[in-house]
């Protein structure tokens, strides 16, 4: 691995151990075995590096959202698929999960504007990734309009789940409860 990759891996470890606010450039350098100048050269700033490290950690969660690597069993677009995916998502939450980092940036965003802005731009791509998991198809075929509507609906649901699971896992909703809530919304909207 080169310095760029070493920095990214070191930043990931620092994020998981210390979070965004408490991680210093020196922590990353120590963890990665590189030097301070490498951060600026490869990433521009510590915050840009941390943002990239967080996005990389989140991207690594995509497989967990789709289960144990086996194909999803429920039909794309169905309530059963909705429940299956959100059950897998909820399975990644809990004490020590990477999602606490999302809450940290939500709460501390005003103090970390560069980091907040970079992660805000990454949300569209997160939504684009959710669409095929739940609706079928390929990520590269998801239009910008779909990413900005349906995808952002899923990102908003994810953010709410993260907040609830971070605040009180005992009262956070299960996939079954979310699915029943969606079933009720559909019934009310369709009059059925």
C-alpha cells in the first residue's frame, strides 16, 4: 500500500476509535505510519480525509444490507423486500456501530463545515445505492431524479433509524414495525 491508502486505512481506524471531533491529524499519522505532509498532499485536509474514510466505511456496509451475500429472497419493490433490507440494516446498528459517526456529524456539523459539506454531497450516492437494494435493478441505471426522490426517502429513513438506535435501541423500531407502518401509509394513500 502507498501513503494514500495507508492514510485512508489509518483514518478509518481512528474514526472507529475516536470519532470525527477527537481524531487529530497526528492520530492519523501515528495510526497510518505516514507523515503530516501526506495528508495535505493526498487529501487536501484532515477533514477531507476523514470524510473519505467515513464514506469508505459506509460503502463497506452495503453487503451487510443485502444479507449474508446470498441473493435477496423477496421480490424487488415488495413489502417483504422492504422488511428484509431494513432488517439487515438494523442488524448493523447497536453499540459500537459506525452509525454513531453519523450522529456525531449531525450534531457537530456546524463546527466541521468542510466535513459536513463533503458528506452531504455523498448522500445522493447513498440514496442511489439504496434504490436497487429495495427496488431491484442496477445502481448505475438509477436516474438522478430517482436518486433525489426515492433514494433520499430511503436515506431519510436511514438517518431516522440511526438517530433512534443511537438514542435508545430498546425502543427503536424493528423491520417488522417499519413495514407495518409503510403498509398503513399505503392503505391510507390508496384508500384500501
